[in-house]
C-alpha cells in the first residue's frame, strides 16, 4: 500500500532517519551516557531529545502490533484477529488500510526482515523479547517497504514500544532501526545474498520464504508442467497483497451493489468480482451471506464439479451431493446454490462441531430442506453410506502452500513434517469419497496446495489400488466454467491454478468418475 499524508505517515524522502553520521558526513558526538549531542541544524527524530519523542502508541501501528503478538504467541490467524482489532480501536478507512498493510507486510517479510535484523542486533534474535522482535519487524517493514518517511517510522515505532513494552526496550529499538536505515531493501538483499551460490537459499532470502517451501514450489512447478524459472514470479506473487474476491450465490444475489461500491467484475469465474475498497463487511449482501468472500480458484473448482456431465446412465430423483470436508462452508454454500434449481440435496460433513456451526451459518441463505450438516469423521462416511452420492467434493486438509499470500503466517508455521502427517488423512478421505460416490458419479479431489505429495501423488496412489474408476480432464472442466474458457491450467488429467499466472490461490483439482 502506498501511504501518504498525516504527521506520522508523511511522504518525505526515505532515509531521513540518518545512518549514524552527522551533517556533512562527520561522526556524531555522544555524551558520557552514550546519547548524541545536538550539533545544530534541523532536528530529525534520531537527534531529538527524549522529551520530544513520541510517548504514545499510534492506533494503526498498535493494531498491527496486537495482531503480530496474537499470531506469534497464540498461533492465531491474522485474517481473524485483524478485523476485531481494527473495530476495537475504531480505525477509520485510511488507518485500517495502513494497519492491514503493516500487519500482512510484516508477516510476509518476516524471513527477510529477520535476516536484516540479525545484522543489526548484537545478540541472537531468539534472545530478544518476542514482543520487541515483533515491534522491530513492524519498524523494518515501514523503513524498507512502505512510503513512510524514516523519521516517522522511527519515532512512531519507538513510541509504540515505549507505550506498550517499556522505556528500556525503546532505546534498543531506536538503535537497531537506525542501523536498518543504512540500506534500502534492495541494498539489504544484495548484502544478505552476497557470496551465496545456492539458488534456493538466495530465493528464500530475497522473497522471504523458508528454504523448504522454495524447494517444494520449484518441484511443484515442474511436476505440473511449468518452467522452474517461474519460481521468482511465483514467490513474488505470494508476497503481493491479494485483492478480495467476491462471489454472489447463484439465484440468491447479484453483485450490482458491490460494483456500484467500486468492485470490478471478475475475470475468471462467473458471478464474481474483485474488491479493493476497504472493509468488505460493509458491502450489501455480505452480512446476509448471499455475497461471500471466496477466492476465484475455489469458485472455479466448485463450479467444475457442479457442471460435470454425469451422462444418461443415472436414474431416479434429484441428485445427492456431498461435501466431505465442509468447514468453514464457502465451497459448500456455492455448491448448494448451484444445485438448488435442480432440486439437489447437499450433505455437508464436518468433524469439528464449531466448524460445523460455521457451515450451517454459510448455508442459511438457502432453503433448509436443500441441505443437511452432518458432524462426523469423513473417513467413516464411505463405509456407512456406500454408492450414495452423485457428486462428492473432497476439499482435503493440506499444508495450504497455495494460499500463502492470504495467510502469510502459514509459511513460518508449516514444516516438512506436516506433509508426512497429512498424507494418510488425505488418502483416507479420498478413499472414503470413492466408496461414497454412486456408480456414474464424480469425485472432485481439491487442495489449496500445489505440492506433488498432496496432489497427484494422493490421487494416483488411491486409484492404483482401486479398479473401476477413471480420471476426467480437470483442465477442460475448469475451462468449461471459466470466463473466456482458456485457463491453461491442465496438465495430464489434473489441473493446477497459480497465483502468478491466474491471480488465484494455487488450487489443485482432480475429477474421478466411478464407472457405472
């Protein structure tokens, strides 16, 4: 976000916080306590007397700090904590935008910023008070990636620390952030990667991703038929602030009011829009659930399943659909809306009770007789209800490597061990779906991850042990329901969307038909 105006966010030149040298490049003199003496001329923050420095916490920066603290200390998700904090501090639209950029920017840039801080702090970062480290990350993001004058970034960050942590840590933060001003972001990255020859390590530092994720995404590009040279573009897309994607539930709402409020028509999914105008909860239809925030990739995979031709072999009444892993209910609501004109009944399965309540809330705009929420383990459903459902969605729990731009904290929480622990669950859920689908019916296996271990490896392994199933062309199915119809997401029988290509989360789709 470009931020201008205001006493603490002005648009003056970057670097005005100083770099440890006085006017004309001469060393600054210090008194016996180590404080700098005034050498005359216009004072900047770094030369101001303590009584002149900010002693308050700017509300927008305080919101960012509170969210980072919740993320780090409580394993909270920023997208859930941030709106509540904005409301608590009653930020206006402009300050809410500033707090949002500061929060997500600090989280996305954490890897690079910590590497910078390691050069500027006289002890290992793990020895710092975690609250101080979060405040430093907020300061570094302002200095290196936002249009905040250096003196304002320094003054306000130090004021935040003084107000919420203490006077002692504020001196440390002041000293460290002044060292950060020695280079801009490009200069720091050049210094950090100097002497490195490993392309993965260089990309990890330059784009603020853990090395194992960089390596995994490189392999995923190749596995899905793309050029490994796209890795820099993919990582850069992960770090770009995502536009909010909207969907109007078919037959229940339109996006006319949202478009009148500044939203733009979606370019990929029918009935979708893009919104970057601030608090999305203020848009008409959001509070009733008839207009929903949902990535276009998620919309497309749901539409692809709903549109697959089951052929003439099916007989009987209205179709029965199943969402095996329904929480929190976004795809569920869209599926139910897509099927309502045909009299479809959708069963939404969710094992966690509080998430099942979220699914019920998502489905409330639809007629109650058209859906059922089941609380139970999806791995049991195929055995309990074999050959029952015409269409089954398996939106499998995964590492979420395809949504790092929307949940940047996930990149620092996930480890390669998560792949190992999730693999059996993914296979068991898909196996249950294959049991539950009726002859002639279709299963959609979906993940928000492009990792081979969570995508084709799961599908191939399950089908290898089960005769009587065939894979459909998922790329063609996505093209058939997209605007323009030429996504180019298909590779073999599966389909993979990409942030840097399609502007969506990296959604994977496989479609599997049970032979009649």
